[in-house]
C-alpha cells in the first residue's frame, strides 16, 4: 500500500456508529461561534497588536491584521466545507486523511498536536502570571511558584487545566455554558477598553502610516534568528518596519486568529452540522476580526509606535500607562485573566479531539479513544490534561509561542489544497457549505498561508523541522503498522479474493485470478520470512556512527558546536538521507510482497507470512533514520544560535 493510502467515507460512517468511540451531538451554532471567539479573544488582543506595532510595522499593523483576517477567512471557508460535508472529529487531520492520504494526514495531525499542546501550555502559563498580577492588585500575598529539588513549579496552570479537564470529562455542553458566560464577560471588558482608549487617540500618531524600513537594533528579538525566512532567503539584512515589517507583523498577528481550526474539531459534536458549523465558524471569525482591528486602531492611535518601541514587554496596558491612564491596567489584567481562562478550555478540547481521532484510526494507541457514558473521551481528556499541566507548570514555554502559528498555518495549507481533491473524489457528497470559485480560491488560500509561513522566524522553522522528524519516528515506528486503514485494506483484499474471506475458499474473481494466485503463491513460498535489506542496514548503521560521534564530541568538549564549520554541520544533517531513501525503497517492496500474500489462501502460506512480517525491518530503519536526522538538526540549531 502507498504511504498516501486514503480513508474511505464508509470508514468514517463506521467511526460514527461505534458506540464505544463516538461523541455526543449537543452543540448549536451559537455554541460553536462562542467557542471560536473564546479561543481567539485571549491575551493576544491585549498584547499582540501592540508588540507588532512597536517591533514590526508601526501603524500599518492595522493592515497586517486585515491581511491575517483575510487569509484566515479563506482558510476557514475550506474548513467550513469539510466540516459540513464530513462532520467527524479530527478537523484538518480527518479531512486530509480522506483527500490526501495517510502520511500527509499524520503530518497535519502531528502539527495540530504541536499547535494545541504548545498553545494550551503557553496560555496556561500566562494565566498563572496574570493571576499573580491580580493577587498583587488585591494585595493578596500568595506565592504562585514553589521549588522542588531546585526546579521552579508554577501551580496556577495546573489548577486551571485540572478545572477544565474535569468540566470536559463531565460533558461538552456543560463546558460550553461556562465558556459562554466567561466569553460574554471578556467581550464586555474588551469593548469598555476600546471606548476608554478612543478618548486618547490622536491623528498624529498614525503618521507615518507606513514607517520606512530601518535596521534591527542589536540584540533585538527580530535579529538574524528572528528574521523571517522570506527575508533571510532573499538576502536582505535584518530590518523592521517597511514592507518586510508589515508582512512579518501579519505572520505574527495571525496568532490572534488561532482557534477556528480548533472549532472544526467539534464537528462530531455539532447538532445539524451542515448548517450550524458554517454559521458558527463565520460568525465567530467576523466578531473576532472587528474586535482586533478596533483594538489595534486604538493602541496605535493612543501612542506613537516609536515610544512603544522604547518600552519593554509592550502591551495595550503600556499604551494606557504612557498616556497616564494607569487605572486601566488593572482592568486589562482582569480582562486578560478571564480571556485566557476560556482559551485554555477550548485548546484542551481541540487537543483531545485530534488525538482521539488519530487514536481511533490506530495511528496512536487505540485503547485511549474509548468514550464514557457521557459521550466524552474521558480517559484521553485526563491524559492530555496531565501532560499540558506538567509542561505549563515546569517548562519555560515563552520561546515556543510562534510554534503555534506554524502548526496552524501548515494545517491551513493542507486543508486548502484538499478541497479540490475532495471535490473530485466525492463529487456527489452532500455539502452544507461550498467554497466559491473552487479550485481557484482554495489554491489561493493555500498559497497565502505558505506566504505567511515564509514570514515566520528562521528559528521557528528549524524547531518545526525537528518536530516533524520526531513525528516521522513515531509514524514509522508505530503508526504505519497499526493503521486501521491498512489492516482493513488487507482484510478487504482477502475477502475480495476469497469471497467469504476464509483461508480455503476458492478465489471469487474467476480463473484469471486463480492463475495469478498460483504465480504469487510460488513467489511467496520461496520468500524468506524476513527480508534483510542489507544496503539500508549498512547505510543506517554508518549514519548512526557519524551522528553518535558528533554528539559525543560535542558533549565531551573535544569539538564545540560553535567551532564546527557550516559544511560539517550540513554533512551531519545529510548523512542519514541515503539510508532513509534506501529504507523507503525497501518498505515499498516489502509492502508489495505482503499485498501479494492477500491473494494466497492462508492455509497455503507459511506461518510467518502475515501483515507486518516483511515491513517491520524497513519501518524500524526509517524510524531510526529520521531520529538521527532530528538529532543532527538540533545540533545545527545550537550551532546557528551560537554563531549568529
């Protein structure tokens, strides 16, 4: 079977009919819209716009927000069509599995896990920080951190994650009601802040609207490693403002719109999904876009971007402080705390639903996809909650926030390109919403998302590559051989060849098939139980020796990472590639051999000739090969950081 084997609609229907692994439909259009607003209107509305104006684009950040909203709107159209036509949990992962195939579906599912795990951890961490600020405003002396064996542990993230994990286990509808109340409060606070800030707006602060490009100050976060990939590849020096600044700001503020792909993960829990999902998704996006543009106009109009650029930790509160309205800072902090609360809830929901879908398909352990009597994946929800709480409580996750953007955008790219494929594969599928001007708009959407990705920082791209390589390690080490689509594909092939699928039954396809079976039987009977692909083994072992030597030399100090030449670093990254290439060829041949066994009666096959017998060796080699590449890329990242 190909790496791009696709899931069928009949398998989606089987998932929905599985009483042990199906979700309860109880969300309406308003619930979905509120969920989109809840996850998008968080701390970002009070900080991202100000940061982008100060460090990237000046007043033209307003255009950056509009560009980001348009790109998100195009991508959301694709989500709306998919979710209304295939209302099943998993969002972009499931959509890609139906249209583009298993490997790309795994990549996008793995990216979604990255996005939501990082987002939930980062937001939970920030929630703890702002809770401490509220304690200070109220003069409550409670420490939010304690130390265990020298490790700082923050308890507020664990508390908020535990609270919403319990709510989500009890039921999605109950959580939605709590979410609705908190979202209404934070929108009210946001509107009040916009009105209060409008009294301080001066037209002169909008000039120049497009600040001229200027070199990045030494030590700035937008230095070489923080420079956009597009700017770096074009050979431009690190700059801020100007056109590169506007584009970089658009990529940065896209973080503000993270959430609408998460809403699509609730498709299996929506009532009348053909209608409620498109209405909820578009309604939420419209409200969020208006709020963000309004806040950005206020913050850039209150204070000159040059003044904000001189401040540390720029936010909306910084603008009010500079105009002497310090009292608003307390209100903003409370608004952020409430805003982050609902974001944590929706991210926990989305993370669990993606892992649930991948588990149900066998790409992750299938045991964790069982649902409780309340129609929620309780066991999996608790596991995800524990992981998020640990990461948020222990890790310094501040530098990983841009990983959220690249995970989201990569999902948007594949979903956009999936629409024309799905239209061709399932032309008669009932769709509650259709993207207009297909395939033109979906393709434009995908290209624009790729453009936004190219404006993310180099260090973000390098970390993303490492994440993908780790994903390949898991896919070839576990998922490939446990895939339900692959296992059922072999079972279906046996049933097609032998009617009732029994080992002794005659082939159902006639004499032509019988001749083919005899030929395949002879080939299979002569095959060795396990084909040792010696070339792949030799190349992988040699690569392992080289990469291991690199790590040992670096750790022992014999050769520092900084002293390595760029050519040597590239050599370490590329040395596993030949072994990976040969292992892929070996996997294709082993897979073809196993498919030939499906046309042979089981009683006439050797005992060892079963699914997985021939492919285990090349799968193991691929897993090891991608793992070594990940290690080499990590060393390359350290090298670039120290040198640049």
